[in-house]
């Protein structure tokens, strides 16, 4: 069990709750919030894990969280704020926590997307768009990629993925408590 010590859990929860509220209201996650979290995360990691390990976990957690969500940004399924938020969560939780939070956030994000498609009665269109995206990505044709991304965006609409990251992070903390 990878129990998160005292300063880590409350810091992650505070970060994701504030980020989620910004994402719900403005559809953006502010850079100042992520930058503050990254600055706070280093001393938190040092307090939680000690000097030789803390900075290493901060860096590897930051890279793990950011790199796990980077492909979603590159195919324009996630915003840059979502990637930066996941990197900040990783910096606080370390690499294993970042992996667990990202996996939980991905599941939650999929459920949120599924519910949004059901509510808008666009499930068939959303599944077709997802299949089209996979085919287009495998073909790597840049002219078709823009059309496919537009079709996916119109099927679901813009979803506040900060909510999924917040729920996934809290689930990861709860599992490790």
C-alpha cells in the first residue's frame, strides 16, 4: 500500500477542488493555480519522503502525470490545462499516485462522456466518432484528422475534464489511505 502522508492528501484535495470549480465555471484551469501547486508540491514531497527521495518523487510524479495525459492533448481530446493539472497532481502524489489518479480519472472521464452522450441522445454518433478517430489516428492523414476531431467535439461537446481529474485523484487517495 502506498499510503499518502498528512500534507499530501489535503494538498491534492484542495488543488483538485479549486481546479474543478474553475473548470466547471470557466472551462479553464488557471496557470497560476497549477504553478502554485507545483511550487508547493516540492516541499510537501520533501516533508513526506525526506530529502533524497522527495525531489525525485516530485519530478517523476510531475513527468508521469503530464506524460500520461499528453497524448490526449496532442489529439485535441484534452486541453493543456488538464495536462498541467495532472502533472501538478503527479508532483504532489509521486509517480505511483499519478498513475493511479490518471487511471481513475480516465475511467471517470469515460463515464462522464458516456452520460453526456446519453443525455444528448448522441450515443451512436459518439461511438461512430470514436471509431473514426481511431481509424484516422492509425492512418495518420492530417486532412482527415481535423474533420474527425470536429465530429467528436460536436458529438459530446466540451466536457470539464478537471472534474474527472478531481474525482480520480480523490479515489486514488482513498484507495491508498
